[in-house]
C-alpha cells in the first residue's frame, strides 16, 4: 500500500463510521442541513442525508448534497463505544487475556478469539464467552452513562 493510499483509506473508513449517525452538513454558501448520514460517494464526496432539517426549520425526508457544494460535515455527538477502550475494559474487568483480543480501529470493532465480535450495536457470537462479554459490554455502557434495559 502506498503512503498516499493509507490516509485515503482511513478517510473513507472514518466516513463509513458516520453512516447512520446524525451529522450537520454545511454547504459552500453557508446553508446547514442536519440529518442521518445514510450514504456517500467516495469519488465525489456527495452525501445522502435522511430525516433532514435545515437551519430555518424546514424538513425533508431525504436530500442529496453534491460533493462540490459541501464545505464541511460536523459530528455533534461522539461515539459512545470505543473499541480500544472496551478492549482495555475486557482485560481489566473481565480477566480476558490481551492476546485473545483483536481491535480493528477503523471499523471500531473488538474481536475475542475470533468467535465473539463486539460493535457499537452489541455482541455477535454464542456460548459462555459471548455471554460473559455481553455482561461486560452492558457494564461498560453503564460506565458511559448509557441506560441498559
């Protein structure tokens, strides 16, 4: 992989991480649109927002903003789940050996022994290890101030 390819890959990965999150898009002429980012074209940086509201309060079910008109994308809320942080939580409070844990930063994913996967959406996997990780995941979310039913 070339030196120039790595930052482009990271940029696209970060933009992928914003999918289904609420963002504010600012256009070149200063208009702002807030909505859920549901898609983008990496070659043009055009974006699709759904459940959109502009700064005047007008709303639309969906808008597409061409990349040539896009000045910036603002993220108003930080991601609650942090893969690196959760991996540390697993080793510290779950007594899970660090060598069994793999963190995928760009995707914000933790994998434990290739059988359990943890994302911001929860746990994938079955068995006693998955149950233990699920209990730890719920406790981790509680420490972040997220109420878990």
